[in-house]
C-alpha cells in the first residue's frame, strides 16, 4: 500500500517540476520591450465611412466607422472572405480606400501573418537576428536571447526557409525582443493556424504583457480570450 502512495507522490512531484519548467520557459520568452516611447491614449486610427472594392462591388454592406486608440486590443472577426485581411491592409496603408478615409498618426507597427513573412527566407537564424539588431545590443546578449527562445548554437546556421511554423514564430518573437523598442501596434493575422498548443501558449504569454495596441484576426476563441481583447469589429 505504502509503495502505491509513494509512487503516486513521486508522479505528482514529477508533474509539478515539469509544470515549473514550462512556466519558467514561458517567462523567459517574454519580450523585453522598453515601453516608454509608446503613445498613450492617442487616436491611432480614425476610420470614417470606409469601404473598399477590388472590382465592382463594395466589400461591406455598411461603411465602417471606428476609432482605434493606442493601448487598445481589437479582435477582427467575420466569416470567410468578409474582408478582414483587406481591412488590415487598408489600416496599414497597403491599400487605398475606395470610399471614405482613414486618418492616422505616425506609428511603428509589426505585422505577424501565419507565414511569418517578415522573416527573410534566405537568412540563417543568426543573420536574421542580427538583421533586427538595430540598437545594437552586444553579440553575447543577442545570442542569449536566441537561446532563451530555444535556438541553441547548433541551429544558428539553419536557413529560415527550413524552419517549421512554430520555429518561425519563436524566431520572430526573439527578433522582436532583440529590437527592444516596442512597436505601437502589433497586427496578427490568424497567428495560431500553424501552431500546436504549446506554441500558442508561448505566443500568448509573449503578448500578454505588451502595452501597445493589438489588432488580431483570429477564429481561435480561446486565444482571443487569453489575450484579453477589449473590442471587436465584426465584418
Ligand atoms: N487582390 C485581390 N483581388 C481581387 N479580390 C480579392 C483580392 N484579395 C482579396 N480579394 C477578395 O476580397 C474578399 C475579401 O478577402 P479578404 O482576404 O480580405 O477576406 P478575409 O475575411 O480575410 O478572408 P478569410 O477569412 O477567408 O481569410 C474575398 O472575396 C477575396 O476573394
């Protein structure tokens, strides 16, 4: 009988240490942003009577009117092909409105799509990290950050093109940490699509303490809930 209890207690303590290791790993994968330069409470976007057509028909039955303030967390929801990515492109200035206007202040933004296309396929892991090192931070600190995001020395020469979806996500998070300066806005387009549960947790944990604005297109209710989104646009 005693042995059964001892076995159970042993099992529980193993689970606990595993949990502790995971929690400390997640803590390590936080951004170390300097938030001081972020705009606070400013109108980032003032969207008035906005609509868009690729060819003949407007995308939205009703024109869009909204104000996005710095520090706010917005979920962009809607059915397939309802124009979520198009709205993001309009906000980021990649498309011009067919109707109405978007007034915006100067801001720094980062766009994370599901393919993490801000990464350069031809770079190695180390080249990519160095490319984002504009401050710059010393080489040993850069390498420490890479290691914190689980890129050990052996993979520093690996090409970005050969990284998996979750490795790309971790590399981009590491690069954001290397930049150090917080962007005013992080835009995420279906970021959890190619990630397993553990990596969704890593992404969530990295974004939870971020003080700037978030715009997130996602069908993943759990992810949106964990990010504590305050507002939503339904297209
Ligand atoms: N470059 C383009 N030229 C013509 N039509 C386009 C173009 N890009 C998107 N569309 C069309 O515009 C509509 C909205 O597309 P968009 O990608 O913005 O929707 P979405 O809500 O992000 O879609 P999903 O949830 O399926 O990813 C779709 O019908 C799409 O086919």
